[in-house]
């Protein structure tokens, strides 16, 4: 290069600007609420979290994971070497050589990224994101040429004024994207915010193969309940929103989006970014919300600011109420962003501060408060379903091996068939079981997902008080929602250690009935004949699968009947919601299709005649699809059909 | 001048669980009160100012509630009367009857009698208040309405046809202030001496429908019951009217 000092000055200037931007951005996040985070441990854990946990998610898309490793790895390495070689002027042929190699690596990766952008799938955001691969290529090319002389491949001082000009422009443009854009809101922001988000994640338990799905308790009695304004989020939630790469994986998986309801998880996260940084959504370049009131689909109308109420101008409340809390987005998000937490946080504000739970929401909540069940049935009729079941009550027995948590299915005739089937199986296996009877209350799942955490906390505390009176070593339930609450959410209120210690001091095991039945089958306590019906598929309930990681037991049970499961394309962690979670059937936000119909299409495509489920809510949703359609049965019902009764 | 409206609220009782709740009709009285006076509405309760159920009313959007502090055994009517007399009130809204306690439905009448105001029973809506007069819609069976015009002040009891109460927001209820007002009350001795027991389910009178087609059945289900034996008495003396009621009660074996 003709002017030797120019590159280093340009690089340094952009580096300084990037640092300034970084501090400004960090201040935006700090407008959020305090949350304790172990900063040092988080930063130390960062490389492992990136290389293992995040990569594990990205790895599902092999093409993208390889391109990203090459590009990002190449860039980080190149950037360090660029600073050493071109800013500090360390003249080492070895370093220059390494820089050239890493730039080639990055160039190759960027080529693949550019290729994907030739015909980008609709889930990807366009706009500045279409520019990014070009910037990546420009960066690697520019510095490649710039470094050649230092590696002694070209003599020093090669080039004319023209080359100097071209290279300088290359440096400014590519570094503007890569450094300046990283902290001033360009596409590269994902690397900066993403890295910090991984380090300071609100659910560090998720790393290292762990699972953390229970909602965090709302603080009651403060100035605001739930999240009204972006500044009501925890600071690391704001940071998390900023980490989004707009890959749209969440959008592609979201059942509400597919149903044409006014929700797109990607847009929601981008709206949160608009909220935290201020401005409008005019620059958003992805798919809008599929529906919405008025001109909700037109970009530029949504306005946000850190202290503006989110549902007053930034997003419509219907967007929040469309979510089924299925966690498909969270499961799919390579940046490990927590959409559901944010959605429920904002719902809490709408319900507890505004009293604006849509449609049947208010009525259901009022029923839960006054009768401990969502439909307002007489609490004294809770055990009517078991009148002929000869099931002992905990009140009489005081102690039992298994406590059967019946759930509100007790009031519903279809669910009662599942309950009875499960009881028959337990009887056949001589399980020492008892129920709480009328002492059992709604688990609080619906209240919590509808944003009424006050009622949830009440129910949790009262249920725990009841459970604390008795001795048992397992709680088994046929309802994945109750299972999730008891297993993952009651802990926050279990001050007396009712579940963590239990009557025995060993802690109480909370199990879904499929897990428990599978144990019984493994132990040879249930004699089952082979299933002779037609093709069978299995629908993973969200609250069993993604929330609790139980994909195996239901499948093992079906296989124990000799069933070869005809898996749906979207199964296990990618299972599509039935539409019944998160209070969505209660808030009932209109769309173009029904989620349950779409799921039934998935089922029909396998050619199955029978779909096995493990949840009464899924059963209700799928059976609500018009016939002709495959038969819907809970696994307990299928097993009962194959039970070989022993004659004593 | 803004309207001075008071909604009277009591502690309700859920029909299935028997648990305390905001009473269905009383919360409609609050809803209508909020429509007419917004947060200038006075919501008044006689009883324990610490009752958590009051928060359920407050959650409808009230910054504060007024409670005339009294024991359960006290007759609410004279307490209310003394309080209402002191204020310059335009409309008092109540439920038709309480969900607990005596549930006699007499409070609006006794109160009106004591204050010398008119009562409008089973109101569906108060459409407008102008020049010291209110245009009121009364609820009649089968969705019919009767428009009446009434001089302020008056007492109105809320029908089920009135706008249902809005959702109660937990945090709003939590933040509301309860103004506890000391008052003098007399023990309702009759009430105290009562014994409560579970009601027996009354046998239903069978309605024999001789309809043959669906259309006829529909008509039978929706038509006004044409009481064959009933008669309209307009010009008779009160004594004759009372006699007719008495005879009917005897005939129906309500009294023996
Ligand atoms: S939220 Fe996650 S999955 Fe969705 S677009 Fe952003 S990074 Fe991708
Ligand atoms: S939880 Fe499910 S419904 Fe809600 S935004 Fe995520 S994918 Fe969509």
C-alpha cells in the first residue's frame, strides 16, 4: 500500500467507534430491571456455551452450522490477527500467513452464506441481512490483498494509488459492517449481543444439556405487575432480545404463525428491540404478523420506547394472546432466546394490571378463584368420576406409595375415560395408590399462562399445604400441564420442602403416567398383548416433550405393544402443538386456520388410523377436528385395551 | 355538575363452592356506576373493611372504597340511611338481593322507605341523566325492556340483564385504599337469632308440553306463559288485591 499508516488509522478509528457503540448499547440493556448474574462465571463459560450448547442447536441445520463455523471462526481469528499485524504492526511472516489462512476460511464460509441468500427462504429477514454476506466477502478479500505484502508473497509497497483507494474503501465499508455495525445496530449485532447473552443468560441451567422451563414467579405487590414497558424486563432479557439473528427458525415452527394468527415470534422479538432502542418497526425486513387489527401488517406504524407501554402502540395484545406457550420457538432458537418468558411477562401486565384477559379468560379466572376449577363446577363434585373406582383417599390412608394427581380432567367426561384407564392399569399392577379427592385443587397452569400469577401462587401454596399433610414417594399424573407445574414450578413456593424433601426426606418424584407405566411394564407388572390395529402415530404433548424432555417413555410403551410408530415429520422436540396450551382455546384469537386441524393433517399424512397421545388437552383438541380422521386415544387407553387380565 | 352516584356492595357467595366472592348483581351495580360516574363513583359497603372480597370490587378500577365499619350482626339499612342522608346523592345502585345473609331483597325498599326516595327495580341500564331526571330501562322477561323516566334521587336495583361486570384486576384491587368510616349501628336481633341450614331442593312443577312439531316445541319454550287462571286487577281496592294474593297462596298450599 502506498500510504502505510492509513489502514491502521482506519481500523483503529472503527474499533474505537465500535467500543463507543458497545458502551451505548450496554446502557440500553441496563435500563432493564436488575437481575443477579454471575458475571465472571458467565464470561468464563462463554466459549463452552457457544461451542457446545449453541452449536448443538445450529447443528440441526448442517449447511448453516458449517458455514457459520467457517465464517465466524475465520472472522474472529482474522480480526485478532488484523489488529496484531495491521494495527500494532507486528511483523511476523508466520502471523501474516495465519491471517491469510483464516481469511480464506472466512471467505469460503461467506461464499456458502451468500449462496443461501440467492434464494432465501421466507423465514429469513431481508434488508440489511442481504448485504451481510457481501460485507463478509469484502472483508476477507480486502484484508487478504492488504496482507499479501507482509507475508512476503508480494513485495512491500506494491500497488498504485488506485489500489490504495480501493483497499481503503474496502476497509471502511467492511469494517463499518463488521465492527461499527456490530454495536450500532447492524446485522452483526447478533455476534456482540449474542455472546454476552450466552454469558449472562437468565436460565444458565439450560447450558450443558440441562433444561429450565418453569416460569419465574411474578413479584406481587410492587409498582407494576408483569411487564408494561421494555424497562420492566430484566436487563438480561433485553440483552437476549438484542441477540436475535432474524433467522426465522422460530417463525417457521410457530403454530400460531402457521395458523394465520397475529403472531410471529421473530417479529415479536424485533418489536422488543424497537422497544428497547426506541423508534418504529419501519426497518424490519422479515415476515410481518400474519393478521391483526387495522393496518397492523403495515410496517412503520408500531412505535416503541424504553418507557412506553408496549401494548399501547408497539404490539397488539392479540399478538400476546395468540401464543400457545408451546416453546417450539425457544427450542429452535439458535440464540437461545426466551420468547415464552417475555410473552407471559407481558400477559401478566394485561391480566393483573389491566384486567384485560380476552374472551372467556376473565370468566375462567373468576371460576378458578371461586371454585378452584376453570369451569366453576362444585368443588364437592370433584371426585364423582371415581365413585365406582374404589380409590382410597389420602385423607383416610395418610400414606401411600403413589399419589395420583387427578387434575381437572376429573370434571370432563372424555378425560375421565383416560383417568379410569390409568386407574385400571395401576390396579392390575397392584400399585399402592391414593388420591387427594376433593382436597385437590386446580394446579394453576391455566391461571399462570393467562398471566394471573397471583392466583397461580395461591393455588400452588394451597396445594403444597395439602400435599404436606401426607406421605408418598411419587406423584403421578395423566396431565402434562399439572406435571409441569408440580415438577418445575411449585419448587419456587415449596418453602417447607414438601416436594424437595417429601415425607421420607428423599424428595418426591413427580412422574407423568407414561413414564410411570413404562416403569411398570419394564418391571413386568403389566401383561400386555400385541396391538393388532392398523398404523399408529404418536403426538408429543408440548408440556411433556419440550417442557420435560420425555420423548422416550410413550414410545417405549407403544413399542412394547409391538407397535412400530409411524412418526410424523414434526415429532419429538419438533412436535407441533395441538393448539390447546397457554390458555389459547380460552382467549381464542381468530386466525385463518385452526392449529388442531393443521396437527391433524400432520397425523393424517402418516397414514395412521390411530394417534396416541399422552394428554387430555391434546385429546380434546384433536378429537375436536371434524371426522373422518384417525381415532385419538391416550396411551393409557391403548394399553388398557391390550391388558391381559389375570384370573385369580 | 358531576353525578353523585353510590353503588352498594355486599360480600357474595359462589353458588357452587359457597365461597365468598364479589356478588354478581352488586358488581353489575359497580359496572353501571363506573359507566355513569367513572372513578368519581362511590362504592359503599357495610361490614369489615379488611374483607379481601372488597379488593375484587376495587379491581374493577376503583381508586378507593368506603366501608362503614360494622359487625356482621348489625342491620345495614339504618347505617346506610344515616350515611346517605348526609351526602347529596343522585342515584344509589344495588343488587336485587344479596347472595348471603338474609337475602330478602328488602334493602333497596327499606332504604328507599327510610329516605323517602322512589325505587326502580330490575334496571337493565340507565341511558341518560338530564335536568334532574334519569332515563332508565327496566328489564322485563324475555329480553323486553320498559323505558321509564325518574326524578333524582332514587334507588335502582340491578337486573341480570344489566351489563356484566368487567374483569377485576388483581393489582388494581391491591392498590385501592379502603376508607373505613366509623358509624353507629344496631344489632339486627331477628337476624342473629336465625339458624341457617342447607335448603331443600324444591320439586319442580312439571310443564306438560303437548307440542308435536319442532316449531311448536320452540314456541312453547319461548312463549310467554299464558297463565289461564291468572287475572289482572287494576281497579280493585288494595284490600281486594291482598285478598286475591292470600287466596292464591292458600290454594297453592304455600301457606296453610
Ligand atoms: S428469535 Fe431466535 S429463532 Fe427467532 S429469528 Fe431470532 S434468533 Fe432466529
Ligand atoms: S411458544 Fe409456540 S405459539 Fe408461542 S410464539 Fe413460540 S412457537 Fe409460537
